[in-house]
C-alpha cells in the first residue's frame, strides 16, 4: 500500500507489463526469502510444532503460464520490485492454469489444474476496480456536441472484468509491485429482459458465457481451430488493463496528453498486441482525441518483445472473426494500416511486394490480421530475447521493418531470478557461496558470485561443492523413487533435459543417445561410458501428437532399460511427472549435465539453460538462443558444444537436406532407429513409433539426424571429463562464478535504461527495516 501511495503521489513513471501468462510458482518460500525471515519463520514454526518445509511442500502453485514466456514474466515481476522500478503486471486470473501432467502407461495424461480449490491467500480482490468489456455488435457515425463527425461502437454484449491484486515483493527492499489479474464476470444487471419473459435459463446462460472468458489458460502449440475464446481472452485483459491505466492517470496525473510520460506498456509477445488498437479506440472514441494525437500517445506508450521465430507461433486472426468480435478495432487496424502503408510506399517507391509483406493484413487466401506486424508498427521499441535471436529477428522475421526503422530494434537477453532459482531452490549451495564469498550481497548483485573464482583451486571448497551436489542428487533420487518408483544412483551422472516438449527442442535426439548407450553396453562396449541417470521433465501441448509420442518413447525406453539387469547398473531413465516451477526447483540443484540441444536458430533464448548453470550443472548445447552467450560467459572450455550453427542449418535446408542418406550411411544411427521399429520398446508393436521414426528418416524438420554424430562424440567428451572429478568440479564452480549476467535484475536494468526510460524509485520502509 505504501509503494502504491508513493508511486501515486510522486507521479513516478511506471512500467505496465502486459502478459497473458505468469508462471509464478509457489509464493511463500520466495516471499520469506525476500523479506529475509526464512530462518525466523522456521524457528517460530518449530515452537508451534510446525515444520516449515512440510508447509512449503503443501502450497499449490498458480500455473498461469505454459513455459518459458510465462516464467520469464514472473522473474521480471520479481526483479522489477527488487530493482525498485514502479510497475504493474497485468494479466488474466485463469480459474484453471496449465494442466497437471500424469503419466499413465507411459503416456501423458492431462488433469485439470484446480489451483483455486482451497482459495488463494495471496490475492486481494478489488471489487471496486471493475471495467466493462464489449464484444460484437456494430459501429456507427454520429456528430458530437461540437458538430465533429465521430465513430462509436455499439457492442452486442458486455461483460465485466474485476481486479485481483497480488503483491510481488522485491529482495531486501520495501518496494512491492502489483500483479493485477482480471477475472471475467457477467455484468450485475444480467439479462433482465430474458428474465422477465420467463427465459431464466437463457439469462443464466449469458452469465456462464461471460465467466468462461477467464476460465482456462490455453496450452500453446494448439491447432488454430476453435480459438475464438482465445481472442476474446486477449481483448478482455487488454481492455481492462488499458481502461485501468487511463483511470489511474486521470486520478493521479491529469490530462491524457501526458499518458505516455507516465506509462510505458510492454507487450510480452503478440498476445496483448490488441492493446494498440484498444488504446487508440479509448483515446479516439471515449476521450475525443483526434487521430494524430491519439496515435502519437499510443505509439510512444508501447514496446514489444518477440519470443519466437517459429512461424506457427506467430499469431494471426481471420479478418471475419476479428470483424465479428471487434468491429471497431478492425476499422482502427485498417486506418493504422492505410497510413503505415503510405509511409512504406513513399520510402520504397514502386516496391509493392514489400508493401504486401509488411501489411497488417495478410492477403491471398483467407484475409488475416497479422498481430506481430501490428505490434511492431504500434511500438516505439522492439526487442528479441538473446543476441542471436535479436539478430535473426532483424535479418529474417522483421527484415522489412528493420530496414524501415533500424533504430527501433534492440536486444535484451533474458535472465532469471537468483532468489528463486538459487536461494529458494538450492539453500545448501547458497550457504556455500555466502560462506566462500564472505557476504550475501551476491543475492542482489549476482555479478558478485564471480568472487568464487578466486577460490576455484581450493581443495576444501571443491570437496564441499561436491558434497552439496551429492546431497541435492540424493534428495532428488528419494523424491523420484517415491513419485515414480524409479531408483536413481546419486553416484551416477545426472543428465537432465527439462523443458516443454517440442520437436525443435529435440528430446528425441537425447533418446537416440540413450539407445546408443544401451546397445553399447549390451555389446560389451561400455568402456567409454560413465554410469548415467537420464532424467526428463516437461509437458506436451494436449493436441501435439508428435510431442506426446516422444514422451511415450522415453517412458518405453525407460521401462526396458530400468528392468534390464545387464544395463541398469550403468544407465537409468526417469521421467519426472508434472514439470512445473516447484518440481523444477527439485531438478536444477541435482543436475550435473544440462541438455540444451535445440536445432540452432529455433530456441529464441531458453531460460532453463541459465537455471541449470546457476546451480553448477555443465551444459551440453548447440549454438542456439542464450546458449551462445552462456558459453561466452562461462568460457568455451567449460561448455560442451556440438552441432551445426544456425547458418549452417539454414544452408543445409536450402541446398536439399536428405536425412535418409544419413540414416543409410551411419550404421549405429540406423541400428538405433531400427531398434525402435523392431518393437523392443513397445512389447512387439512395430508400428507404435513409426510416425516418429518415419518422420525422422524422411523429413526430419529439426535436423536430428544431421546433429546425431556430433552429439554422440560430444557426449563421449562429457563422460571422459566426468571421470576427472577435480576438473569437473572446477568447471562447475566456474559456471556458477561466471553466470552473473543471467540474473533477471540485469535484464530489467537494461529494459529500464534503454527501452523504458524509467528510473528506480526507492520506497522507504514505514514501520522498520526490511531484511
Ligand atoms: O521459446 C521461447 C524461449 O526460447 C524463451 O526463453 C522464452 C522467454 O523469452 O519465450 C519462449 N517463447 C514462447 O513461449 C512463445 O513465443
């Protein structure tokens, strides 16, 4: 409340982070750390006969996101508070978050995530903060009281959005920002006409329809069909958020002319891109501005982050659906487009092909609104999330735009919060770092973990370092055994791949490596190997057949390997069910090896790569996303690199990629794939995995076969290095010591200085010191 009051009275410039997803993870442990009272809480608990760890274990996490993008938003909210930047996070209070994953007979099964079942103690309902949101209907022209011709929207239906606020605490500071999530409700005056004519059920139906809008988070990677509700969700939350920002501005600062000085709105991917059209509508239709003035404000307000180059993830909406739901916004998009394309034509005379490519409307076939183009045109800054990704954004996806407005394009490499992913997740390692460096300042200034480097040769530290890792592996092994019945040996190398399942992330490349190890052991060629536990975690979108088949394959291989006494002293395979923030916190501290093996050019950044490295895992990875910068930071000699570069991959695709030739010419690869097809892993069913193996041999869109040999060679180096224990330990220490740059605090400071132009505002604690 004090933060809100100070931000209000001081007219502090404020960041509004617009994101359809926040993958927050449990709040309690993070809040205790940020308030500096974990040990106090533990002691008080003990006096009361309560075990803090048992309480933490009970907490339900709000899984209001799919993966990296939503978790990034959560890290950013925490760093915004820690860095004293006034901010509001706007999003949707989904009643059901990302599904809970169970594994049955090796297959992923989805269960609804009823996270609000027992209530949510962290949120503050704000019944007075409500806005109306319209859908459908028509637009009409009219003359206002000054005789000017104006346009207005008469929606066919209206629902309400009500605010629920969750305070997001910073580390060791009194600053707290708000995460304001909107819940959809029927308007109080529900359809009385229907009610009076006796259509009671019709009236109730309208209520249900309204509430559906914030019911459930959409899993990404879903096919396009039936996504009308998603467009409704997107409009719902941006409309409430824009109306709220205008309300705040009018209440505190005053006239809307200064709106863009008070607020900067960050579009987290294209999901909130409708905000551009909505702010225009509010300024034009509700606040009677002229186009030029409204556009100047809108354009100065927004910035946009792109998180993917994958074409299927770039949102477009059919013009007919858009028009049916948001007729006024379509008019506004057309007008933005008309003016924008005039600018393009003037700048690139006669280049109609370029005009066609850059248009906000895709023509040819069904006409569609291109949300990414709307976001670029409506924003004053556009950024990618790692150096390589930002370069590819400029060179490929938004090439035409970067030629038109080169100054608009930036890079801000992602980061993650060390509070959650080190202090909360790995207290043993945190204590060791604090003891070695002699201070806790590294928690707020992660660059200071570099002080570890001076001690890297210290045999005592190395010993303790190994003990910390060993204990985390023991914890994970126990948990895994309870959760899945798979027994892992903490003495073995813990080789972990945990992230969403997608073909571009290439979990199936990892599976081929496991099968190769299996065959080598069976053939008595285990001399190059070290005992390994292969551990996977991650969810597949419910409608993504191939990703689900890969999960099944992992479990099928696991069943054979784990039950074969000839090999299971060497290798084990475990699948951690329901990979979420809480389970991630169990995995990162226990990993020796982090698998970051996407096809180069496909993973925009990755953030799991940072979390593993922060916990002393070494990375085996391609030159993709933030791997490139992690390798630079930790030193090439402390990173296991393999595979094609993005450029080489592209080149090879263009000159005709023939995976079947690789399959035919590499006897080991052929025998690994043939073993899958033999039915060994499917109780004799030779067809089960055919869609996967046929796809690999005949198409292989993510070039698994092209990188197979390089990957196996690199894994051999991993095994050799692991056998040299002191060397591995030194590499592990150096990974942590040099990871400072990947704190989300650094990312937030870069956004603040270069993109948002906002300065920190420190809140003085009213009733005593914090931390
Ligand atoms: O796939 C990217 C991932 O590489 C990145 O780390 C994350 C955060 O920037 O965003 C992911 N993108 C999406 O989830 C959808 O665009």
